[in-house]
C-alpha cells in the first residue's frame, strides 16, 4: 500500500476514533429548574485525554459533575479517558456504603451555619466516595503497570439547596464565582487517581448561591502559551470571571476566545476543557 493510501487510512481511523470519543461526552446537559450547565471541549489532537460529564443521581434528586484530565495526550490518553468516564458513571450508581462509612470523621465535612455542630449530608455522599475510591482501585489494580493516571474532580450537587459535595484528586481547582467576583477555590482533597492503592479522598462542601457560577477546567486553559512562551495563567482567568455575565455559556465563550487570542490563533498544545454550572 502506497504512503498516501496509508495516510488516508490513518486519517479515516482517527476520525472514527474522534467520533467515538465524542460520543462519551454528554450530548445534552441535564436540566434542572433554576440551573444552567454549559461545557466546551477542544482537543489538541484528533482525540483527547480530557473529559467532562454531568448526569443525574439518586432518582434525579442530585446531579453529578465530573471534570478529568488523563496524563499525556493522543490515542493512549483517549483510551483511558473512556475507561475513567465509564468507571465513574458505573461506580457512582452504586449506593452501598464502603468501609469508610464505619469510621468516617464528620470533622471532614461542612459545618452547620452556626459553625459549631458538624453536618453529615448522607444523600449522594456514597455515590461520590464510591466513584473516587473504586475508580482509583480499579486503575491501580488492573492498569498500574501502564503508568496512566488522571486528575479528577467530582461534585454531587443538590439543586434544591445549592449544596455541593466534592472531592478533588489532584485536579486544577474549580472556581466559584459570585457577583462579588471569585470567592472560593475548591482545593485538592486527595492524590492523583490511579497511582496509589488505598488512596483516601476527603469530601468537602461548598454552596452555590443564587447568581453564583461554578467553573471547572483543565490545565490546557491555565498553561496555554503565547509566542513569548508565557502561560495564560490564573490571573487572566480570574480577571475574565470578574466581569458580569448573564449565562454560563457566555462566560465559557469569553474564556475560550481569550485563551485563543492569547495563543495567537495557534492550535492548542494541550486539550482545553471547561464546565460551568450557574444558579440562575
């Protein structure tokens, strides 16, 4: 087979891979009254290691929010992206309690409004912990020799109250933005996912108030470089978020356009992924 034919075949195969990977991302975002969810996804190559997800839990009373970044880029990262996404969806639906329920310290969770008595939200907590811990154990035990891992953020949102339980396995800190600007960073609560057997992931909480927007992203945003080799960085990202917006989609379009302008119109060197959740 001639080289041109091989190139055409490879191009067609990569296009098939791109379409298959795209099918792993949600075609439509879940709809909850009073909430808007938007996402943007721009792979650096035909296929990517980044992924996002949003799906209902607990008889549609909770919403799972996921942002992940598998190490490396290209085909290998894309294969593991599909695996991580599938494991998270499957394990999040398991509502049995793991051993952690027997000795879990309530001091790790949010405190009540008076700041004195710890609160242990039970609905959705097991889904969150199962998704993080069981995914980690599966990757470590079955694919540890591959050296593949992911940074991973998973949140479980109560659309009625705005309470968000979350765990962050080494991922870029998602940002909570209010009318006053950037108010909260959802910090790391555990290690990279798929590296350490028996890894523990602390659960923390935040509240998305009326008018607030939660923005999760991958390092393709903050580490985007221009011709002078300067990173886009968090300061530029925060400045964009300080300007008022009417929708989550508007904010993501603004960020994506600014990153593209910073890169001078060049193709990204890393996957770029954004997820925004706005309480209207």
